[in-house]
C-alpha cells in the first residue's frame, strides 16, 4: 500500500530526509553546548584558612579562600558565580531554553 500510494524512495524523499535531519542535528548541538557550558568545574583551596579540600561544595567558605581550577572562564557557572544560592538559575535557564525549543 505504501509503495502504491507514496511511491519509491527517490531523490526528493532523500532531500526531505536530509533537511529534516539537519534541523534535529542543530538542536542536538545546542543541547550539547548547554550541558558542557553549564557544568560546575573543579575548585581548589588557595589559602590555609577558611577552606577545606574535603568539602563537596564551596558554600560557606570565606571569599578568596578558594578558586576555580580552570579559571573563571571555564564555564558559565564559574563566570557568573552560579553556585550555592544562585544555583537554581542554571536549571531555570535550561528549562526556558527547552520550553522555547518546544514552541518553535
């Protein structure tokens, strides 16, 4: 039935398939960029006081007692200080991005 009403898989079907796949490939690229850019990088203690290397988070440490291992430009989390009380913003931005993708 499919062959009778739709025809064979020809050049126009191939073109349609490739163009449709390219649109999804771009969406996959945007998703990958968000995951890589929004990761929380490693950190290390700078001074002897106010920092504990065994801690899982930097919340509660004195300012200047720790630093990001890759520098502030290693991710958007490090660059904009989206840790501790500001961490909800990472998920909020990701949710808005995917909500916009569903609308478009």
